[in-house]
C-alpha cells in the first residue's frame, strides 16, 4: 500500500515541476530568440541501504529545442537575426562567453554594443565598442561599419565584426540565465559561414497550443495521482477496521 502512496505522491509533486517548465515556455512565447525546453518524466528506483523495491516519478529537462523561430521584420538597423544555424556570442554576467539568438542590439552611452538585456556583444577582440558616429551598419557576416561624425554618407569605416559561431547542437546546453553554452564552457572560434539579416528579429520557437495541451495533460495526471492517494488512504482505513474487528 505504501508503494502506491509513495508513487502517487512523488508523481503529483513532479507533475507540478513539469507544469513549471511548460509555464516558463508559455511565458516566453513572445521573447525574442527564446528556445523552449523539453520536459519528460520517468520512473526511478530508490537506492539505499536496502534493496531498491520502491520507485518514484522524476520530471526532468532532457534538452532544449534549438529549431529556428519566425523572423519578424522591424526595419531597425541594429536589429539582427541569424539565418539558419548559428549563434551570436555575448559576455555573460559572470564574464564567460555565452551564445544567444536575441539580436535586438543597441549602443550604450559609453559606446558599447549590447543586447536588449544589457549583455555585451563580443567581437574579434572582446566586447564591441562603437565610436561616435552618424550611422552604424551591420553586414551579413557581422561586420560593423560606421559613418563617422561629419563624414559623407559614402565614407564608411569598419570598426569590428560580431563574433558568430556555430557549435555542434548536441554539445550545447542552456544555463539558468537562459543563455546557451557549449559543454565544458569551451569558447568557440568564429564561423565565417554564419549569416545574419538586419532589420529583423527572430521570434520564440514556442508553440502556444502545444504548451497549453501539455499543461492540461499534466493537470489531468495530477488529479489522477490525488485520487490514487485518496484510494490508498481509504484502503488503509478499511484495513484498520478489519484488524480491530479481529
């Protein structure tokens, strides 16, 4: 009896964790460059000093969906989107190199090129710095050219090149900060085959209908676990009464 009660209890708690994963995906359905997380559950035996005669349910994140999202046209010069495979290298808050597909860029008052959430974009020699300019252009290969203050529209100077990488997808993992990294945090070399388009942003690859369906399915499973726990309690009460009668 305790086996069924333990399985139902652990299953219900893990269903709530699964709901959290899908809710996070759904909350980021409109987040630029967001990659949805997969979620699944499996049975795990309980190991200890005795034989593993008990099992419990465990919800886990087996990986991240790295498929591309839809391109959204903005017409803004500093909005970029990676075509097909590839990533934009940024400097994470802890100083390590990380990768993102969120290409809503802007220039700070100190001339640093950063993403929408303030992460420094990396170039050939570290964070990209933009000198004062009347116009900034980003080429398909990530090359950054500027029209210096007072110069004519045809006079462009190349100042840096955004670091674009394309690691093997199976080696990439998502951190708690939402940024992608390569296993072992190995820094990647620039890939000259990665191409970007300006004036576009890449939307999230979350399918709202699929996430809602998964949440409803988990909710039904949660109710089933609760019913199983109630059944186990009722069986225990009946057993106690039979023992008292004997």
